[in-house]
C-alpha cells in the first residue's frame, strides 16, 4: 500500500463507471470492519452521486467517497493499510472541489465521531449532538464554500 510519498490517482465518475472499485473499498471498510449491514451500505443515492475512487501505484482501489446532488458527502472509506497517508484527504478535497464546481454553497456530511478532527482539518464544523447511524456514533458537519 502507498506511503505519503507515492502518487495516487483519483478518478471522479458515475456509479455505473466506478461501482466495482468503490464497492470493493466500502464493503471492506463498512461491512467487514465496522459490521454495517450490507443491505444498508448500498442505497439508491449511489446512482445519483458523483463518486471518487483513489488508486494506488499498483492500480488497486484504496479509498472512496461520494457527493450527492444535495451537497451531502458520504461513504468516505480508506482501506486500513492506506490510512494515515493523506489519501482520504485527497479524496475529500476532490469531492469538495466537485461540490464547488457544481455550485453548492454548503457541503454537509455525517462524520463518524473518531474522524471528526480529520474533517475539521478540511474546514468542516460540527453541528449539534452526536447521533447513532448504522450502529456507529456520528456528528453532523458542514462546510461553507466561498464563491
């Protein structure tokens, strides 16, 4: 898996184009590691979203995320060996840039509470109290986009 010095390629596209690679990462992180039921991990929003997949130097998918038409970022996942390398931040930045280009004034997400500082480092601010989603503690976060 990559370290901070290796190049990563990020591809943005539709669910039809990126489904296999995005799902591979999401299944490993959410279903296998975090025990999210597979029937709620995939949803109808996948077909409506712009997806980002990061590929390591070996061409394997190592991270993913999606941007819904309403400006909601979700399904951010990084395979365990690639965590802490900055790849998740690159995927998030690509989705933020996509949201800006799409004309969104604000982006929102539901962050797992352990990842709150990661999102804060990318300009997101927590809103409200923690809540449980898919059996995991989350906090709502927003980021206003400057025009």
